[in-house]
């Protein structure tokens, strides 16, 4: 799907966030960007989205070219919904901004809400939804334009364990059904191990890619308790013990 | 029960105070040209209701026109400042200068320059009140979550879409707070300007009623005009407060 070559990012104030990032991301993969706080994960994600430009290196997008407006779904750490708009209106937003009519857009909005298990909550305003439900609305908003590339920045970081597990399973199901490319930022070893089929482990600032793992875990209900999952968690933990300064 | 008591409390307190006041005036035989009792004031109010009512209307007209102009001017400046840092750095210091200059000091100039009396009063009231709207709206525009800005950009939103569908709606609660403050400020500005204009011979509004009553030593009538002014201030504040609550409840309602 795209290739990162020699990506570096230095901010105006001199902070070096990223250095020498090389990676290739194949279409349909589920990539986890895993690293300690402040290592530049969000920065890298913003570069991929085109919200910021690298100060060194380049991102090449293969023959499909750079995604146009609306072809990237972006999920932020907080749900960031419009507080005055109900769930359906919030999910409709990306379509509305690109001039998709209500008549054409609303069926897609309903489908996106159903995909995240929120049918029946179209008319609830954010205030009337729980934290997990708000995050689902935010995910539905990213899915509604059916983007080939889904960028997620610690989307489940603020949720309780039960809700997080549920949403992780939902996301895995969605990824398998749709074959989207997902880049998922997290600082949880468990989350990266559970979700991704390609884990990029980043060093503390300035962020570089220390290791790339390509695990294969069993699908289905046994995944979270499989021996392979626990071995993977142990392996990543070991990697970090080597990377992190004592 | 306790809510009702709380609601009645200010009126009961006011009533008791009135009774004590009247009693004190009677007992001490204070003449009404020094301190009039509530009964004298009520009589003065009744006798001069035509003039006082006209004065009130004229002051409210100035206040209303000023509030509208302040809204347009304040919101426009806030939006322009948010859109252009250059415009902000050029204009912000001058807005502060206008804000900190006492309106009494510049009212004579404004009245001479503007010429048309009603317009001059409105300009004075705008000078006093627009900054509250400007600064609150600007704070609201700046409080728009950057993530939502990014989301709009990712979907190819134009500047106008960002302004009308994101920034302005986000600034709405801040704007309404500013409007509520500006309401009472505009009234103060209008009355101050009327005083200045009145001393220059232009008779208008409640301020003129107060000036004239004081010339003629009609102290009860002066009190009546003062009370009317206070009531107008409370009324404006309550009205804009209700507007704020209703609009926000309608906007955020579950
Ligand atoms: N706009 C900016 N200007 C200056 N420095 C920045 C900016 N954005 C991020 N940084 C710095 O770049 C570094 C990486 O930030 P980034 O937000 O990418 O980290 P992160 O890996 O996402 O951390 P976390 O897990 O806490 O979200 C940090 O040191 C941060 O202070
Ligand atoms: Mg981050």
C-alpha cells in the first residue's frame, strides 16, 4: 500500500520526534505501532494521514496514489464528537463535508452504525452515550466513507477492560470482513499482540523502528488465551527490556 | 418546598426592606427631598409614568441597537482574528485601548463627531460593550478541539465549512456568555452617554429623567427613574440569561 523511506520529523521547537523510519505496509495488513509514550507514534500517524509533512524522507503510495479527501479513516484517542449533533449526524459529517446528499448518505450512516453495534442509537446525542458507545460512534464515523486505510490513535486507551476487549474483537471481525489496511497506534503490549499481524516496535524519542514482528495467532474465541498469544507478549516484553534504557 | 422558599426569598426580603424603609422615614420625619419613602416614590412614579416610560423606551432602544451592533462587530472581529494572525496582532491592541478608555472621557468627542444624537449614543454603548462579545467569542473559537479541525481537513473541508459547521457552533456558549455581559454593559454605556449628551442639552432617555428631576429637586422622581434603570438592568440580564439557557438546552439536549 505504501512505503516509508528514511522518514524523520523535527518540530519547529527543535524536538526530534522521529528518525530514519523505514517500513513497507502491505495492503490489507493490520499494523500495530507500539512504543512508549512520547516516542512519536501520533506524529507518524499524522504524517501518514497527510496532516503534517515529514522533515526528511518520503512516503510513497504505490500506483494507487495518495489517498484523496475522505479515503482515510482516522480515529482519535478521544471520540471528539460534535456535542450538538446526534450519533447519525456525527457519522454523516465526513459525507456531508464532501457534499454527499442526506438521501444518499443516511443509508450508509445507518450501515456504519450497525457495523459498530449501535443500531437504535441514531438519535442519541453524545452526552446520552457511554464512553464506549461514543468511541463506537467515532469508529463508525471513520468507516462511513469506506476508506481503504484506517488510522487509529490509541482509540481504546481510555476504556475499561471489558469494553476494550469487546471493541478489539469487533475491530478484528471488521478487519477480516472488509480487508482494510489498519494502522493502529497503541502503547499496550497486550493490545498490539492481540490485534496485529505486523507489529512495529518503536524506540523512545527520537522514535525509530527497533523491530518488526509478523505474528500469526489462532483466530476465534481461543485467541486471547492461546499459548501463541502469551508467548508473543513475553517476546515483545523481552524486546522492550532490551530497547528501553535501564 | 425549599426551592419555593428560595424563589420567594428575594421578594420577601425586598418587601420587608420596603416596610422598614417606609417606617424609618415616617418615624424620623425625614423630608422627601432628602430621602423619600417608598410611598412617595410610588406616587412620583405614577404621576410621571408617561415621561419615565418614554425615557425607559428610548434608553432600551439605544441599548438594543448597541447590543446588535456589538454582536455583529464583536463576532466579525473575533472570526477575522482567528482567521488571520496578522489581523489579530494589528487589531488586538487597539481593541484593548478602546476597551480601557473610560466612555465618559470619549463620549463628548463621539457626540460631536457622529452628530446624529441617537447614533452617537449607540456608538458610545457599543464602545463599552463590544469587547465582552469579542473576547468571549475569540476564546470560544480558540477552544475548538484541534482533532476536529484535523477531521474536517482530512475530509477536504473548506475554510467556510470549518467556520460555520465547527468553530462558530463551538464558540456559541462562549458567545452567549459574552452577550449576557454585553447586555448590561450596553445599558451602562447608553446611560453614561445620555448623561454626557444631557449636560450638552440633548434630552433623551432615563438619564435625562434623572438629570431633570435633580435640577428640580424632585428627589422621589429621581429615585423612581433610578429604580426603573435598575429594573431594566436586571431584566436585560435575566432575558439574556434565559436565552443562553434555552439555546444551549436546545443545542445539547439528549
Ligand atoms: N506540534 C508539536 N510541536 C512540538 N513538539 C511536538 C509536537 N507534537 C509532538 N511533539 C513532540 O514530539 C514527541 C512525540 O510526540 P507524539 O505525540 O508523537 O508521541 P506519542 O508516541 O504519540 O506519545 P503518546 O503515547 O503519549 O501519545 C513528543 O516529545 C512531543 O512532545
Ligand atoms: Mg499519541
